[in-house]
């Protein structure tokens, strides 16, 4: 009986232990559930519900440019581009392997240009595709401990030409890989622009196997009138490396194309389009996924209305080319000519052109419109109107002053006189008509407190220095030696010679010391035509919203004529000088009287009711090129005389002094005849083949 009782008591104890264990397990489970639900619930909920956002920014076309009569000058050609976006989350080694794989796949689908591949590109490709052990073999003859960067450079330096002697197919892979590596993480990099329809289909069919590769709508600048005025319209290119931060701060992407020169650069903020944005969101809630697409439409950039008359521009460029080719034997070396026409009352540039033919350069023949802005020359007697007005303003000359034009004998044996010998008694009118050098010398000498006598020494050198400064100040009021203020970046301002030499001071007053650009000289003659008001020259008259459905966009900005300064000369004195300039053309001994006659097959100027007469000034500045003597031929003027509507400048540099051909005057005759005829009977620009911009996508580093 006792044994039975003991057995009964033992069973409840074991059950109690079991109950305790079960209780503890349940307690632990409840505690764990509490931790999961309360402490970590939010974190697990995030894992169950995930949202992925992806934003694609699609480039918008740039604004269009029109000429002053509404003819489209610069447009956009739509095209497709293959792009690659570098992933940011991959390791360097994995990323390189993936990029090489993709490059090898893409080369089967698109044809790429290999001309831009450099030796360094080939060596970098060899480095990335060669096993580490084989790369290390190149260092066996390199002494010393090398850091990672030093070791890499040492290997690059040891790679031989034989090792990078790649086949054409391999070079195409390198070309693609080169573009891929130049992209920034998260930013699309163009691999190839203007892909064909067949290439687009091939790539589209394999996008699932090409992570990071995409096809985007793109555009390229098209120039409706070919190379006419092409250099001034400007170019676009990828953002230069040294300017990337400033562009990013303005909201640009690293792969964007921006205006790089002239009008494209000057009006970048205006021409730049507003990108379209496509936001793709995918939300996963447990096993369910929802996707939404939100598209924000983009817009083309604003349009520019230029002051340029493309019909006149075409004719002016043809005139310069014809004049240069007609006189090839007349030049000392490089054959070139420049011309520009401007409205003197508004500063609007009507046309500007340059043409250069370098015999030493097989590819040297080119339109050189930018030379009007930047090429600088001694302009000769064409600046004498400024000299006379400087004499009037300083009081060393008056309208009643007469001097005797004969050769001057200066200290040190120097001799100076007028071209063609002594002119006898001249005043300001005959000095301008016949282009007296001696009259201008007397202005300079009197400003330097020098009373001329043969071989008399200049004793007051301070007065000479002051005369330089005062002369340049007066000249700059007309635009000679001053920043012209045109709406373009980085234009030339000429060159000032060193002060001090009295003989050079005399040369300054006949345009044979300081140098000026054709733009500065046309501003000078336009200032005289405009009664002393120097206008800011400009190439853009209006900014408009993008045109839609063939309708002009609304005017955003209309640029009004802007007076830069009023010269410190009375209108009465300016009128006197204008009469002298008229005598240059109509006087019996005027140096431009030949423009009224047909010479060397160039028609005489055919004046019209709207343009009945004109004023002008010729110039010849002596130059020496490779030991040969010659001159720069120049011509400035305005028409009509009483109510000027156009001011013009022609520069023909480096003409042999053996030729008697008046090339600058021939150009002046042709350009004025064209201008008068166009204003009477406008036909519009001639249709030519459109030229597409060849976009340079290589990074530019200053």
C-alpha cells in the first residue's frame, strides 16, 4: 500500500514541471510577438510595403533663331540617341565588368565612329580587360614600392603599341566603352547620337539585357542657310569640366548640351528648353504591386529674332569671296577681306562677313565672319574723321585753320608726309577729301605742345604722353579702342601701342599705330553718322515665346536702342566733318570718287531715291609681311548723307603696294548696290542645303 501512494504523488510533480515549461515557452512566445509587433512592427511593415521612384528627364529642343524678316535661321532636327546611365550602387570591379559586357553587346547593334579614340583609351581598355597577373608582369623592371595610383600609371606607361594593336571590331567596343566611362553616376551619357531606325529597333529589342541603356528623344541644331553667318550663330557642346558646378547649381544635368560660343553662349538662359519629366512610381504592399506614371511636359526654349538680314548676309559673303578670288595676285600672303553694315541710329547689325584664303593651308579657305569681331588691324586714314574732331575738341585746330601740306623733317632724320607728295594749303575739308597726313600730324604736334621746325627736338615729353592719353580718350568716345558693347562674349578691343615716341604719336593720328577691329571702326563711323551718339551694337532685337501652330510667339523682351555715350564734340563740328566725308566721294580730288565709276568690272554705285548720296573715308595703312611692303586697304562710310540708315566698314589687309587695285572700294560698291537693290525689291534669302551641327561631346578643360 505504501508503494502505491508514493507512485501517485510522483505523477503530479512531473505534470507541474511540464506545465511550468509550457508556461515559460508561451511567455517567451508572447514576449517575442510583442517585440515584433510593437518594437519592430514599423520596420517589418516597411519591408512589406516598399515604394520605388524613378525620374527620367527628357531634353527639350532649344529655341529657334529668325532673321529680322522672320526667316528661320537656326532650327532643331529631331533624332534618337542611345544613352547609358552609370549605376551608383555597384562596386568598381563589378561595374567595369558589366560595362564591358554591355559594350560588347551594343557593338552588335549600332555602328560607331572610332576616330576619337586616343592611345590612352586603348591602354585603359587593355588594363581593364587584362588579368591582374599579366598586368603585374609589366612591373618586373620597375624599381621601388608603388602606391595604387603610381602602380596603375607605371603599368600604363609600360604598355606597348603591339599590345594595343586592336582590330576594327575591338576599336568599336573601345569607342562605346570610352563613352560609357565618361558618364556620371545616375546621369544618362550619350553613346551615339542620330541612330538609324534599324539601330533603334535592335537596341529596343534587347533593352532587358542591357541595364542602364536607353533610347532617348534628342535634337540637333540645324542651320537652314548652310554656313552663312554660321560662326556667329555659335555652337553647343557638353558642359566643360571646369564649369560643371556652376551649371549644376542652375539645374542642369551633367550630360546636358549648352551654348559654347557666340549667340548660343550669350543667350544660353533664353534658348535653353524646359525638360520633360517622367516620374515612375511602383508601390509593393505585401504581394501586391501598384505602378503609377506622372508626366510633366517640357517646352522648347524661347526664340531669338536677330537683326541680321539673311538676304543681305548671303550677298555680302558672296561679294567678299568674289573680290578675294578676283585679286589673288594682289596680296602679300593670306588673302582676306572683312565687311560689316550697321544701322547707325539703333546699333542693329544688318550683316557682317569675313573671308580668308590661306595659300599655306590646304583647308585654309573659309568663311571668317568672327574676324569682324576679333581680327585687328591698323586702319589707316579711315580714322581721320576722329582725328579732325579731336583737333576741334582740344582747340588746337578750328574750322578756319589752314596748314601748308609739305614733307616734315623730324628729329633723328625721320621724314613724314602725305601720300603723293605736297598738297599745298589745306583745311579740314580738303584734308579729309584728299586724305592729308600732314594736317593730322599738326593736330598731334600741337597737342604735344610742339611748334614744328625742321629737325627740332620734342622737349616736352610729358606733353607727348598727355597727347597720347587725350587722343585715345577722344578716339574711344567714337568706339576706337573701346569695348564695343555688342551682345556677344569675348570680342576684341584692339591693341594700344606704347606711349613715348613722338613719331608714333603722329602715326596714331593717321591710323598707323594702334589697331582696331572692323566692328570698332563701324561703330566709330556710325557714331559720326548719328551726330555723336555712340549706340550699342546688337544682334538680337527680340526674345519671343516658342512659336506654335505657325503663329509667332508673344514677345518676352524687345531690346531698345541704347546710347553708350554722347561724344564731347558739338553737333556743329560733327556736321562740318560730315561735309568733309561727303567730299571724299563727290569732291574733284576725293579719294573715294572712283566709287561713282565702273572699274575692273565692278558696277558704279547705283544710287536710288531712298539712298541718293553717301559719305565715306578711305584708308591705306603701310604694313610689312615677310619683308614685303604693302598696305591695309580700308573704307568707311554711311548713306544716305542727310538721314543715314546704314553705316559700313570694309577692311582688306595685306595688299601689295605694287597693285593699284582699290579692292576695298570695289567691295564697297558691290555691297552698297546690293543693299540698295534689296531695299527696293526684296526677294528673300536663297535656298541652300541645311547643315546639321556636329556636336562635340568631348569634355573641354581650360
